[in-house]
C-alpha cells in the first residue's frame, strides 16, 4: 500500500492505493470528501476488515474500487426512528408482509435496478451474496400481494448494522422494511444503524450526523473485534 495521486475530480487528490496485503490506512487519513483508498478487491476478508474499520466500498462501474470513510457520518439509533402518522397508519393496516433474509439476492438486485446509475455492480452483488452465505450480510423484504415491492440490505457486525441500500416500488415499502429492521435490532440490543452518508430522506426518519471520530468509537464499542486504533 502506498500514497499516490488519482484524478477522481477536476483536480488531483492524494489517496492510498491498496496492495494484495489485507490492510487499510486509518480512516482519519481520508481526504475531505471521505475518499480513503483505491484498489484492492471485494473478497469477504477485505470487506469485513473494511467495515470493522468504518470503511466501505462505493464506486461507479467505470472506476476502480474506491474505499470511503466520510466525516461526518450518518447513523440511526434503532430507538430513535421517526414514524410519521401516515406510515403509522400503513403499519396498522398491515398491508405488507415483512420477512428477514428471505430473498437476499432479489433485494440486492432490486436495489441495483432502482436507480439509473448504480454503484451496485455485478461484482458487488457477488461479493455481498458471499457475505450473506457466511451470515454477515442480511436483508429485509417487504411484500404486497406476494410481490416483492421493497426492502433493504446491509452488514451485521457485533451490535452494529451497516446499511447499504434500500428500494421501494410502492409507497412506504422501504420504510416498512426499515421499521421492521429497527424493531428487530432494538430487541437484540444493537447500538446503531450506519447510514454512511447524509441524506435528507434518512434525516427525516431520525438519522443524525456525528463526527467520524465519534462514529469509530461507537463502532469499536459495538464490535470489539474491530481494530479502530
């Protein structure tokens, strides 16, 4: 692993290029946008090491693998999920059926197809399906009349859940999946859901921005196996 320059914007930015060795630079060395490193692979070992350090892959199909650790970080405490009146009415009507880990492959593909430009490439799908087979990646599915209409997936580490993506084909479908996830994680005493980067949508649901340093401390407490020193 060594320091190099790559043109990922209008100017050249210094980032770390990964070698075959399983290691990452400390997240505090990320550039102002949160970009930390480039290269490496999506092996289960490297992905789990990345998440244990508060790092995640995010890149376009035409780019090499890019690794990020943004500051600030967006997290959602399961007990602080905001449920609007309209969503509460939807939940009360029980119009959706919700399952856990019932269709991981379908969920990740639906997330990829839900947007015209996606970072969920074929190699990303394959990598996360391997993590699902190993028991680290999980999905929540929302069905309406036996049709998959919403869901989400992410990585579970200790008592932290690292959210990756969600999709919705009908109103409230992904929100119902998130409510089910938050309720499940709360009962298991999970500390937080990592939402990665700030969005107005997630903030409206109760997610909040915290400094990266605080996020890493929370991650270390929730997943003692992570090496965040």
